[in-house]
C-alpha cells in the first residue's frame, strides 16, 4: 500500500468519528476537502486545533467555554434558584432559544446507558449533586430527552436530588416520546418547560 493510500485511509477513518458518518460519506468528505476545498480543509484544521486548545468545561455548568466560568453562569441576570439539567450543549442552545427560561444550567454531556458502560460516574452525577446543593438552588428541572436512556437518567437523578431535600420537576411531555431536544421546535420546547411537573418516584 502506498503512503498516499495510507494517508487517505487514515483521513477517511478519522472523519468516521463524526455522528452519522459512515465509510462512504467519510470517503466523499475526504475527497471533497482534498480536491475541491483545500482552503476549507485548512480552516477546519485550524478551528479544530484552536477549539481543542482553548475550550474547556465550565466549572459550574459543565458546558464548553474558554473561561473557568462561562458567560451565562457569570451573569447576574439569571435566576440562581433554578437549575435545569440537560444532556448536551445542543439541548442547552435549544432551551435558550425558547426565551422561556431564565435560570441556570448543568450539562451532563451524556446520559445513563449501562449497555454502553455509561453510568453515574461517567456523566458526573457527583458534580451535579454538589452543584445543586450550593445553597442557592431551590428547584432542579430535569430536561433530559424522552428516550429510554433520558428517562432512566431523569429518574435516577430525581431520587438522588430529592434525598438532598431539593424540589425536583420534569419538563412536560410537549415533546414526542423518543424525541430529542436538539430537533424540537422552540415553541414546543417552551410549552414543555412551562408545563413541567414534579418528577415521580
């Protein structure tokens, strides 16, 4: 195998790490970047390198930021009594687009999935509990997705948080069962947030 083929194979395999990208799609992306958009490839390389070097997790909400504490957590205009728990940064962006929520956030960066080896330690339940028990939080809103894993995550967190004496609520099912927040329109998400209900045991 030539070094060129080996390098191309490595690029193709690297692109397959992206969600939803299979072998053929990765190969098309590689050919496009190399043949038709080398400037785009260089921009992608630079942007990815900068993101890896400068972005970190916020000490408070666990979302990506360049500072120790992100701009949203540092804002004095947010309601510190409310803490909304989400699975991903994309879910947080969707929640912000509703303009229906003015509290703070905690991003799990995942959800419970025992079959994939993802348990409470892997998504930092302990950090969330510590964050929720900071003395300011009065209500924790569980806004994980309405998938089997998201429901299991919300249930487990509800049990732990109520044991700490916190009020726990779950966003209402304005969202289709099996739906993910990232793909729901902002009006539906706003309604689900406004109609949140106490989490069940």
